[in-house]
């Protein structure tokens, strides 16, 4: 529905009741990232801890969601159990279109349910249902049961957490439609703290479209750009795992807890190998014809005489780096086996893989032993890692409980902080150099997607810290506009500012279309003001020694340049945090 | 006379582009329900997707069941729909043997009219328009 305000459902899990709020600000923040921040300012409590029952978990979509292709993602805004500050995580799947057809610009979930519960919302639904019987149930089993309990096949979205989320682990994710995730910074733990096992969104409404031919004609134009060119080929062909070989050849692939950036033999986990031998099929988020979700398979002989089970597991570059190269695991099927275990317990895969990589090096150095890890950890031992993932997800002992709250926390207790590969949170799969390391360490989401520092590293040879910091701020501003619409970032080549303005104009959002550059600045500042209000201090962020020890394709990391870039970027972030929004 | 067929649904990636195109172009709605073709997953995303298309029955039982003449038999199979004559009784949906007619919450029926406008939006050629009588076995 096209409207000049936001229609927001605010649910109190304690009472099981909700209310519809009409929130002004469409022309100020658009939706998505901007809306989540606006709603956190309205409903959140910056001075209270992340697990205070009153803290909201917010799911927000944008003005273009469902109206144009690849406008298919949802933004989750929450107080992070990882760092105790405001955070965002983004996911595809069907949740964006389901929220659109539930006629909600955002869903705000507050309170704590008295028992483990499932929230069901739709155009004509609001229920909080007791699902105490699902306590401890893994993500895949939960999905099967929820599909049976809440019919609506194809037009419903099922968000759920696993055992890791239930116990509030700071690296727990929210699984969406089995193959997508709100992955990072512990939004799964934030749901767990609310006693909320799942959110089912029924997309059971529909709307009139604007009169005239402008909108359908523009839709066709955008759709053709996104599908008729080879722009999207890299995403649906081999997919993001094509980066594994590229980065390895560049000496920029984090390997064995970032002790190196290149493996001599990487072919076993190259994207090409996954596509050739493990790929079953592709899937898409609702509203996206690209189909970038790559689904491979694992099979296990559970009994003699060829009695097999098989399971389907989604893969991408980040999961492959985290459970492959980072753990010294060199076989695609073994990687899928570890990913399957991670999916079941509901952990963020990057944090899980990078955490276990640290634990392995800590074992090698004698800082921890089997009395902590329960199973002996060795680089390359996939079977051990599968067991370790189960312990990590379920928090089998104090060591795993601490590690599942973040590698830096475990390293602080057991030693080995020097080689904990943490940049704000566990590092993403790019050891490209100083710009990436600084951009993830200080970036808003501590994500490689914040500002593409990894891409800048591959272009920049001049080591001009001011220019690099300007790039990071400008790139974040460009991206925050997209994540306020909410576009998949894979479509950023098509959805330029002018195209976004035309799309908004065709739907009747003329005022919003006219002020996009200002809006991007405003939302960027609004988000940073929330980080500031919830305690972020860029000067306290550690960049562990490992990041200056490792050699990348640019040679040894230049500590002086890294420090200079850090100072430049910190100054810009401080300016953003104090800019009136 | 052509009809819409869904011969390659095993290629479907679940993007809903076909349903959204039908709703947008034929019914002037933003919807994945109020369309002539709707996509469901058969047992979650780990299994296939299925389409629920009108099979262009000839004669069409939904047309025969319509008490007001809003549904008329289409030459070659399927129906021609005149929404202005529809009294929202739902008889068409009840008569359809393959659950191809969707009734919205106001009882308005939505069925495929075999216009083919959804076809170019499918990225994997799951759908096609074929001449009646020239279909692959």
C-alpha cells in the first residue's frame, strides 16, 4: 500500500496483543534501514541492556518492496547481544513480500513471552501461540513443524531460531525460509531473549496499483535491465563462491585462522567445484528473478547396506570461507557437512567458523585442550568440526558458551587475543588489506557489505588514507539508500539514485523521490546517532595483531597506513555520530 | 487459439515473477494471490514448487457452474470472464476440479485467461503458450 506514513504493527509478547501505529516520516527515512532506526528511536531504550524485555526487535521493509524486482530484502533492527549496541541485519527469502502483503511497513516486537512462543501476523491475523514443545528443536525440524502448523505455502514467511538463539547466544542467527538468514550480530539471541522461537508472516493481502502505464512500463524496463544483460550472471551462475579462487589467487583468502591468505590447493572448495559436483538447484527470494541461492547436498550412510539420508544445504562465498579455508577443510562435501550442522543449531556461520578457527590455533598453541573443546580440533578435521558446531550451538560447556558469545570474549578468558580474527565481529572472507580491515572493524554493521572496503583495496595502490576514508563514507551513504528501499545489494548497478527516484515517482512518492541525496545523508547520520547513543566508541575497537602479521597480495600489512586510515575513518564516523539527523 | 501451460515447473526457483506479473498487468493489483497463476512450495523450500494453473478444460465446469453468465466458455477451452456480471457466489471455484480459481476475501474470483502476459517474466521458461492440439505429449 502506498501511503505517506508508515503502518506499523507493535506487538507486546507479554500480553499477546498488539496495536497498529501510524508513524510519520516516510519522506524523512523512506523505510528499511531508515525506518528501523526511526522505530528504534521511538520504541527502543538506548540506556537499557540488550535483553531488557522492553527492547524491540524490528523488521522493516521499504517503499519499493514488492513493487520492483530485487526489492526483496528485510531489515532487522535490534539491540545486539554481541556488542550491546544498536545493530542491523538484513535477509532475503520471502519475509519482505510477506510483510508487504500483510500490509505492514514494519513489525515491532516488544516484551517477553511467558513461554516459548510463535508470533503469527498477517493482513488479518495476530496471534501469539505457545510452542513450549519446540524447546531445543533444531532449525530444520522447527521449520517442518511450523509449516504444518501454519498453512500458507508459498505466500508465507517463516523466521525461526535454533537452540543457539533460544539461549540468547550472541552469534545466533534468525533462519528465514531454510536457506536465508538474518545472520550477524546475534539477532537470533535477541529473539531468544524474548522467548520467541518463530515469527510466521502471512502475506495474505493485496493492493491496487497506480493508474496509468508509467509504473508497468518502468517495471518492465528495470526487469529487462536486471535479466537481459549479463550483469547478474555472476550471482546465479557459479554465484558468490566464484570469489574463493579469485581471492586465493590474489592471496586475499583468509586461510587457517588467517595464518595465511593463500592455499596451494584450493580446487576442492572452489566455486566451480561446488557447482559441478554438489549443486542441486538454485532458488530465489520472492520478487527476484535472479535466483542466486545455491543449494548443494550432503548425504550420509546411516546404516550398512547402503542406507542413506541426504540433506540440502545452501552455500555462498562467506560460508565456504568460514567453514572451508578458515578451518583448513578442503573438500566441498565436507564443507557442506559443517554448514548443515551450523544451520541446525542456528548460528551465524561466519562467527561459528572463525570462532572455531581461533579455537583450533589456540589448541595448537596449548592455550586450551580437549577439556575445553570436548573434541580435539585440528585444521582440516571436518568430522570434529561438525561435532564442535553442535557444542557451540547448544553451549555444551562454559568454553563453548563463551565462544558462542564471540571469539574476542573467549580469547579474553583463555588467551590468544592476538590471533582472534575479529573486526568488530568475526571477520568476513576478504583478507584484501588495510581498507577492508579498518572498514569492517569500524563500519556500522561490522560487515563487508557496509562500504565495500574489500573492493577499494583491490583498486587502491596509492595508500591515500583521506581518499580511502572518503570512499568508505560515500559508499555507505549509497548503500544506506538502497537498504532503505529495501533493495538487494546485488542490484546496486541498476538501482542508481536517478533510477530509484523514477521508481518512487511512478508509485506516487514524488516528494520522497526529490530528496533522495539528502535522505541518504539523514539516514546515515540517524543510524550512527543510535550507535553513539547505545555506546559505540570507535577508539575502543581492537584490531588484533594477526591482521598486521599476515601477508596479503599487497605484501605485509602496512601498520602505519592502517593506523592512519583508522584515524581518518574514526574522525568521519565521529562527525556522523554527532551530526543532527 | 493458445493456452498457457506449465511444462517445466521443475525449473521454478520460486521468484513469483509470473504471479506478480499477472496481478500487475491483468488485474492491476500488487499481489501474489489475486492472479491467474499462483506458486506454492510443495513441502517447504527443500522440495519443488508447483503452479496451480487453469488447465483450460473444454467444456469448462466453472463456466457451467456460473449462475450469472460472468464465466462463459472460451473457444478451445478455458473461460472468458466478465467481472461486472459476477455476484461473488464462489460457484466457479467450487466447480474447478484442480483448485485453479482464487477467491479473495471479498469473494472476487481470479482465474487464468490464457493471455500469456506472465510468460516473459519467468526467468527459466517454466511457462509457455501453446496452440491447442499442438501440445507436447
